[in-house]
């Protein structure tokens, strides 16, 4: 069994100069492909259940699926709740067997974000589970804009919450389709100068691959969340499978043809986060 907590995979990443991919899952087909890709590359992987995934599938089912894959995997697999917005949601995830929870209080005033995140981190740690928090709201492509993380607020947030990983806003945006912008490296260095907690980039699909690679090897960013990039690959492979035989209707047969293309695309993402 290679089920791991977030802190168990991010500590070595920071120490040895690489990053771990937090891969956003929507169902069995993608999470299975992500673990296969991680095994092929010999790297740990973080399987993430975000709000849209949880809307489709209940947390206890997702926890069982993640744990089932981890138990058979040859690499560490983290079962991670992404963007939990309430204590109840985080508590349910812990009860469902998740090994890591992210509480997103980034829209809250600083003091309230600290207080609520600290409570959830303490609850998680008491259960042997890791906790990620977010300071500085990360916006969405075509929607609400990002609010950059203030380094001094980040230092206070990390110190007072005792989180295991800290998501920051440094030019990143959710749901970008690939490499549109780039991260503010000066802000990253300023945050690194005042805290030692592993850092997390949400909206990693929008970060140019060369910058992802460089920061994975040469910064305290230990986790990049990747969703849109691989969802697009899943969609391309699914459309191709359907088009090959328009009369075919068995979804198991159709989805079986998505697996290998998604594994290969995921391997490419994972290679970009490896160390030297």
C-alpha cells in the first residue's frame, strides 16, 4: 500500500529539487490513467477531488476509489480534497479516507482565513492527515481576477495556521488552456524569503512549461495543480474514439480507447516536474 499524506510527498520534493503534480480528477477513467502514468515515470502523484468532481460523485465513493488505486500502486499516491470550503466538507473527506484536505478561505478577511484554516489544520493533524491552505485568491480565466499574495501576510498565515502546504497567488489563474501568461518570480522569491512551508500553484495549466520545469527544480514550489490541460486531452481522445465508429454505443468500449492517450499526455506533464 502506497497511500501517502501530502506532507510525506512534498517534504522530499522541496529537499531534492522537484515538484509533485496535483492532478484534478473527474472520474475513474482519469484517476486510473494518472496513477498508471505516475508508475511509468516512477514519481508520486496527488489525486485531487475538486468541487465539480464532488458534485458528480459523493466523497465516500471518491475516497474509496483513491484508496483502491493507492493500495495497488508502486508509487506514493495522495488522496486530496481540493478547494474544501467548509469544516464539514473537510471533516467528511477525512472520514472518507482522504489523506490530505485543502481548506480554501482565500476570499475571507486575513484574520478569519487564519482562524478557520488553523482549526481545520488542527483537526486534520489529529487524524494523521495533511492540510493545505490558500492565502491570496487565485482567480479564473474569463472570471474573477486573482489577488496577489502579500509576502508578509503569507508568513503570518503559514506560521499561525501550521499548514503543511500553502497555495499562493503569483500570477496564476484557474482554467487557463495553456501557457498564456507566467508566474511572478519576484513575488515567489519574496514569499520564499519569509517562510519555509512548501508552496502550491493552482492553475498550473496556464504556466508555461519551461517556467514550470525551472521552478520545480529551483524554488520552494513543491506542488503544481494541473486540471484543464489534461481534461482537454481527455476530450480530444474521447472525440476521436467516438468518431472512429459513430454507431458504437458501449461506453466501456469507447472509454477504453481514451486510456493510453491520457496516460501518455500525463507522463509528459509529470516529466516536466522531475528533478535534474
